[in-house]
C-alpha cells in the first residue's frame, strides 16, 4: 500500500468525517472533538489547519493508495518550548494494522525536521493505547516515561506515556 502525506483540501471533509465518526477512534483522542462529527465539522477543522500561521502547524491528510486514510499533525509549542512540537494522529478503522500510521509518522518527522527549526517532536498516547505506543516505537521515538494519573478520559483516570524523537544532524 502506497502511503503519503499531503496538505488538506476542503473536499476531504466528507472522508475525515467518516473516519472520526467512530467511537473507537475518539476514545483514544483528547476530548473536544464533536461526536457525532458532521461534514461541516470536518470543513471547519480543515479550514483551521489551512489558516494556521505558517511554521506553527504541520498538518496533513494521510493517504493510502490515493485515498484519505487518516489525519496527522505536529503542532509547535510556545514559550521555552517553541522549538518542540506535539504530534497527534488517527487512522480510519478500515486501515488499521497495515503500517499506514507508522509510515505517516516517519514522513511528518522528516518533513518537520527538514523544513523548520524544530528540534524535538513528542507524543503522549494513553498508556493503554498499545497500538499507538507501538507506532511511535517503530517510527524511532524513544519512550521517556509514564505520566501517572495524567488525564481523565470517559470518566477514568488514566496514565499517559511520553515519547519523543530528537533532530539529529
Ligand atoms: C493507533 C493508530 C493510529 C495506529 O494506526 P495503524 O495504521 O493501525 O498503525 P500501524 O499499522 O502503523 O502499527 C500498529 C502496530 O500496533 C500493533 N498493535 C495493534 N493493536 C495492538 C494491541 N492491542 N496491542 C499491541 N500491539 C498492537 C500492530 O500489530 C502494529 O505493530 P506491528 O507492526 O509490530 O505488528 C490507529 O489504531 C488509530 O487511529 N487509533 C485510534 C486513534 C488513536 O489512537 N490515535 C493516537 C492517539 S495517541
């Protein structure tokens, strides 16, 4: 399967709505995402990504054999963390387990390190999200520790894990 990343297009809203209108996806993400999620929600999300200040948001559609399979982004942090970026992603359930996310994570890291002054990209999956932790490990991220009782999701107190990858010359 040929996996690529490309800039968002407003016409991707239907595909992204179909992917994220899935509780199994949303249960592994932070709160604040509409559920149910409409095409209009997708358009608003894509517009906000396209309108973000250059160099602060590196957001892409993930495509598999030319079809939208998921969403990935690296988001520049602020203040003393301004040269770090947090990564987030999700993949449509029909594409799980095919290596799509791992490839996309590698592509985004390469893009960010080659096209910005960012020196560290990190991700904070829920500790129970074995698939996401595995993706990060396969993509070359280092596990740095567990953030104990770091969030409340669906009424449960959960641990999260800190993973990062550092720019090397
Ligand atoms: C997590 C997610 C992004 C993974 O995407 P994906 O394209 O399926 O990932 P990949 O195929 O590249 O790799 C998944 C790896 O996890 C492994 N895996 C999957 N489920 C697992 C489980 N329950 N326990 C252990 N490993 C698991 C797979 O076997 C694979 O590893 P392998 O190649 O060594 O066999 C996808 O499942 C998803 O979108 N989930 C919902 C949203 C989410 O969790 N986003 C991330 C928030 S931090």
